[in-house]
C-alpha cells in the first residue's frame, strides 16, 4: 500500500514536470519558427496544461478503466473551480475578464450539459468522441477569432490569462534543447500517466473502493496540481494575470479534448449504468460549481474571499460525500 502511494506520487511529479518541459520546449520551438504568442497560447500552452488529464484519461481508457477516465475529467473540472479557484480567491480576490463571464463560462456550462446528455445512455461512443473533439477545434478557432476582433491586432487581449501565461514561459534559444525538452516532456507525461493509473488501480483494490472514487479524488486532484500550484502562487504574489479564464479554458478542454480523444481511441462504457452508478450526482456537482462561479462574477467580475471560502466548503462537502459513499 505504502509503495503504491509513493509510486502514485512519483507519477504525479513526472506528470507535472513532463507537462512543464513539454510546454517550455514546444513554446520555444514555436517562437523560433515565427509563430505568434497568441497562437502558441491557444494551442501549445492550452494543450500542455491539460496534458496530465489527457494522457491519464487516454491510458485509463485503453486499459479498460473507463470510470477512471471519466472520473478524472469530471473530478478535475470540479477541482479547478471549487478547490483551485476557491483557494486562490482566499489568498487574493480574483478579478476576471468580462468576456470570460459573458461568453466562456456559458460555453463551459453548455458543454457540461452536452456531456450529460451524451452520457444518459451509459455509453460514450466514437461518434460522440468526434463531436467532442470537433468542439475543441471550434472553440479554439472562435476564441482566436474574437481575440483578434476585440484587440484589432494579432494578440490575445480577449483571453489575457492565456497570453500572459505564454509570455511568462522561459524562452529556450537552442534548437537542440527545444527538441530534447519536448522529447523528455512527452516521456515524462506518458510515463507518469502509466504509473498513476497502475498505482491508483492497486490502491483501489487494497482499499476496496470503486474506479469512480479513485478517478474523482486521487487522480483528479493529482492532474489538477499544475493549475492549483500556479493559481495559488500567483494569488500569493498578487499577480492577477492568472485569471479564471485559464481555469474555464482548462475545463472546456478537459471535456472536449481529453474525453474526445479518449473516446475516439476506445469507446467508454459506464459500468452499471449512468443513473445506477451515481455518476449523475458528480455531473450535477460539476455543473453546479460552474454555475456558482458565474453567479459570483456576474455583477463585478470578481470572486471575493467569502466566495472562495464558500467554494472550498462546497468541495469539502463533496469530498466527504465521496468518502462516505465509498
């Protein structure tokens, strides 16, 4: 048991640094090829920050651990809003871009409801995966279009958090180092995902809990560590350029990109049925926390410390529910 927990921790470390090296190497390579920061932010950075969720869900799907794949995405989305945003707001109130509140959060809610509808038949097939993956391409193109339209130039003022996050990434001038970082990053992410899934399954067997519980808690929290660390450190330093837009974008990519790719590679069944498994409750929590973030920001675009404490309380109650049910 102790060895499996340590292995799971090692896997999360590999995921974290693998994603960081992948983003740094890919971003530097893209810049050296003359690709604009906006495009890098919308593609390389967006993919890199969600790489842990993507690879873990993909590996879980391939190994037939469907509830870990779904639980990872749903749990990560809950974690991003209730835990990450809540904790960051407790350190420093978070002010969002108006565009995020009026456009991106409603899109996130609509996509969450779409996933709910797709899951009602207790099966996510390849066609559903194609529609999800097509959605992430459309979302990226729409964001890029509006960013250019709103700023009047080839920048990402419409999604400031992504652009700022891209500009803060260290630029590596050596082409060799760029390629090495990308290669090592890919190995780190894939290797870390393999270790996390295998050790999580063994922990599940020892504790006698379900795949869904492991996916919604241990795996979801571990794959959300990059967002958690970044947001909390930024809040402590009062660097509010890391906005809720990043978390919302991550949630959208988790559903459309992560689940989309995983389902295309291998259809994901929901063992026991969508309603019977209790997964509908987890979906309801995911949608409710997303809606809460919109309610909190609809007037002054800010998540206050009180709001942060409330979000953290919601996450704590949800976690207690999962533990009691398990």
